C-alpha cells in the first residue's frame, strides 16, 4: 500500500488567484486549468511518483505582460500562476471571442517536449468530460498550450469548503470521474495529478476533469503504475466528498488530514450517517493491502474495476424535494351563515335556525291542485275513468323533464367514454442533432404493436440530463402520412428510475438538418415510470412529429450495452 504519511495522490492546493508558498510537508501544488478560481502554485515544485523529475528547468519564461498576443490571436489578460519556469494565464481568443487558458514555457525548457506531446495526446482524445486542449504550439522560442476556460464551473475544493457532498452528489461525482478516467486509460492517457482542484462541477451538474496528462507533464511527474495512481486519487476524492477530510495525515486542499498514527479508517467511522456503500467504495480504491478484507470486498486497482464496482451498487436516488407546510388557516371573526353580523357575545345563547323546508316547483304544485280539483269533480260525477286518466297525465307531466335529461346524459356519457382513434404511422427515422445515431434499424419496433421489441439508445455517462456539449438529446421523427392534429402521445418505455424527459415537436421534414429551434414544441412530460403520456393543449396540424429525449434514467448493463443513462421505446401511439 502507498505510504500514508505523505499526500499520496496530491498535496495542498488552496483556492485563489495568486501563487502561494508551500506549507510544510506539502511539496506539490496544482496548475491553473480554466475556471474563475484558478489553482495557485507553490514557489517550489517536487516530483511525485516514480519517474518524476522534480528539478526546475534551467530556462525561465520571457517577460510577458497583459495585452501580449500569441499567434496574433490569444491576448493575455492575467497571470494566475508563475512557477518553475512556466506560467499560466487567463486569456482571450480574439478570433472566436471567448475566454481561454494558456500555459507558457520557453522552448528550451527541459519539459517543453513532454508538455507538447501530452497536450496533443489529450486533444486527440476529444472526450467532453475533460477540459479540452484547444491548441498546442511551439512558436518564437515559446511553447504554449491553450485550453478551455469554464467560468461557470466550480472546483470540488470550493464545494467541500461548505461541507461534505450529499450521497447522491458524491455518487454522481465518482461515477462520472471513474468512467471518464477509464476511457482515458483505454487510450493510454493518465492524469497523475487528480485532486479536488482538478475536478469541476458545471452549472448543469456535470463533472469535468482538467489537466489530463498536461498537469503532470508541466511538473515532470510520472508513475510506473499510472492506473493504480489515478484509481487511488479517485478514492481520495470520494473520501473527501463524504467526510470533508483528506484521507492522509497531511492537511491538503483546504481539508484537515486524518489524526496522526491511526492509519486509514473508513469514512463511515469518521463521520456518522455516511452512505455505507460509498464508504466501502472509497476504501476499495484507496487500499490495496487487505485493509478492506474485513468487509469482504476486493480492492480496485484500475478505473475500469472502479466503474464495474459502481455499476454493482444499488442506485442512489436524489433527495426528495423538501415539502413546505401551508400556513395555518386564519379563522375570521364571523361564522358561517352570519356574514355581515357581529360575532356572538360570550355566554349569550344564540337562536338555532332551522333549515327552510325544501322548495317545490310552482308548476308541480299548480299541477297537483288542478289534478285534485278535477279528481273531486270526477268523484262527484261518478266518472272514475276520467279521474284515472287525469292522474296518469299528471304523473307523466312530472316525469317528463327527468326522462329527457336521463336520455341526454346517457347519450353524452356514451360519447365521452369512446376512446379517440389512434393515428396510423407511415414511417419513422432517427433524428441526430449531434454525434452518431443510436440504433437506426430498431426504429420500426417502436410502432409495430409488439411490446417485446424496442428501439434503445446507447449508454451515456453523463446524466440524467444529457450533456448539450456532447449530445443534446436523442429521438425519432415519425411520418403520419398527411397533416394531422395530434392531441396526445402514449409512449411505453423499457427503463424506470431517475427521470425521463420527453418532448414532442411539430416539424416540416424528417431530416436531421432541421434545427429543433425552428420546430414548434407541442408538449413535454417528465416521468420516472415505464410509460409517458404527453397531452397536447394546443394541437398543430403537421405531418411529421419528433419525439425527443433530453433526460434519461440510469440502468444496469446487459449483453447489449454497458451500464449508464439510457432509455428505450417499446411501443408508441399518437391520438388525434
């Protein structure tokens, strides 16, 4: 097991914009990689991990200043780090009019070649879960690396300053970070400086990683076991997210370390109420020397093993929204039936009002008097037949309205209970707004009337809300054969849990080149069940209707796909 007396994954990084002096036993600081609160740097840098070269390069960067332009495009705005022969800046890409981050070092710097190679390898990965490298250039005796700048993102360091994360947030963080690092290692890339300053949460709730390969190259850090190093770092991130403590004896990243001499203890022994499954997961990533044997769990030594362990855990759902009780009913000074009168005095007996007798219909009363008079006349004349006829006529008159109303109600109710006819679907195809299609051959299964067949999306690591930068949504355009007014859609789904958000749009074509912004939204619904009913309040005549998913539930893996955020349509019906 790694030596617990050192900050094995990383050491202290404090939020701020200015370089800080290293604290005792904290030899390494993080680099700036593109959010408002940049990572400060220590004045000295020591390599961590085997293969590292911690000695500063002999060259020092040229004197640059705010306003200096690189490649007649990148205007330097503010220096956020100056350390060990390189500097990091907040800059502006004047060509695309956006903020960027820039790392600068002299071309003759001992690490210049490795920094360029690391930046170009990271850029080729193209995974949106990482802060993207936009440019890596050697020009005019300078090497500079341009990367994304995320002003709306917040470092994990800042999030933990106010307390540990909720279990659902910690689960989302470790799930997304583990999946991203597993993908990077499959391409031969490692981070080696994965710490709370390198992990960011965007305003949409997605987690992103900055400094892949580049941060380690800037400091000459290497490792003989890169997968183990990054896995242990993810375990430390989860440990800190659960406990608000750093899992080593040294204080780091604004967090207090563990007490001296106690060794590595499980998170649920540090703080009460911690999710047991997440506590065990962090220990499996952090310890590989049998420390978790008492819990009968094998250690995780690679990000892939960590992803598999997470998929075997029960799903952690987000907390239910807090319910605010309505205010107490404010009684007025008047009682029911006495509005406009003063309130009764104490000990005063109030008269009891008897309810009025039920009103009778004037027509009915007059008719009864008339029938009674005619009956008496009939009795006096001895014409019993006339009396019977008149009584029968009076009874028929009393029941006329009732009989007519009943017939009308029966007719109305019969019309209301008759289900609307389904609209026949003439054809369908996938709508691909960005990236690749999902399963084009399976689209007809969504309206074949067979619940055992279905069209399924791929598994996504971001979720439940889909990442607009990578995949804004997935869906299918249906051809109704002619212009029809759709009033509702019933969609049978394969997966439940979390929430599925689906919207309907009226469009002029089945082509994916038609942007959603030009379509007319008909209605939307969010469900956690295996069915979705979309009611359309204002139908619009259209031949083509897009069924568009922008949020997917999490589902386990099977023989067809990996675990992740995904959904499937087993059957779909439009009514109009």
